[in-house]
């Protein structure tokens, strides 16, 4: 089974990805990993991508698409399929990957789209605090430290990440929605999107995700 997971900032995509990989024994495919692997492997595509990155340019979709396909084809252990995370990110990428994978065992079978209302997301993100020393993550409401501003684990100072603000979230979410709405629509027309209510406890979200994948 080949899965694509989508979710905006703060939707809990990272946690669900880890659980999916563990439960369903699929390869976790993130574009960051692919870029690193192709570049360090010195493949033709990897070298092309590297040239763009070194000039501070975005790697063109055409290269990214072929790199993803190449990476998937040469996976040593195909396991039970893969979980795509962070790709396809745009409608162009989705269409291109669809073309590249049509009729092969690389076709995407199901899209898990994690949804969460903006005000909930805003609360989750703007309440987040991190430890300067050990990186432990707290939340002022749902997971506060025992002593305000101090890490329980190491006594380090807690701080708020610069982009963990409502304004920054609004910007990121707007960008995310503008990019992904057409992608979701594209997969909706194929009838393979399952929307997951991410505004629940992590365990409840997981039950929904698991059920969606098990019944696929
Ligand atoms: Zn700490």
C-alpha cells in the first residue's frame, strides 16, 4: 500500500507518520532524505539538484519528480509500500508523479489528509515552549512545565520559537492551503482521499488513521 500523508503546520503529521511506518511496515519517504541520498550517491539527478541548491535556487519539479521515482524504484527492501511525506507538494508535482507512476506499483493508493480548525491550531502553536538546553517541548496549557519558564528535565530556560506566533502561522497556513488545496482536489477526483479530524487526542487521531488504512 502506497500512502500520501498531508497536513499543515501543527496538525501532528510527524507523529502519525511515525506510527504508520511502525504499524504498516512501509518505507518512510521524505524529499529531504531523497535529496540527501541522491546527492551523496552522486547520481546524475542528484548532481543536477545540487547545482540548483548551491546557487540558492529551488530545484525544478522535473528533477524532483524523477529523483523521487528513481529513489522509490531502487529501494532495496520495498516492504509493504511507502509513505510519502512532503511530496507531492504542488499540483504540478502531483500530476507529474501520477504520470510517472501510472501502471507501476508506485501509484498512490490512499491520501490521508489531516484537518484541524485554525483557532485550535493557533492555540497549539502559540502555546508551545521549547527548552534552550535540551530541546524538550512543552505547552503552556496542555503540557506545562512544573515551574513556569523552566525545563523540568534539565532546569534550562524555556523559550518560544520565533515563528510560533499567530501571524507567522497565518502566513504559513495560507501558503500551505494555496499549494495543497489543488493537490487534494486532484486526488479527490480519483476518490482516494480520507480526511482525518486531527482535533482529537493523538490516540484518537491514530485510531481513525489506522482504520482508514486497514479498510483500504
Ligand atoms: Zn531541558
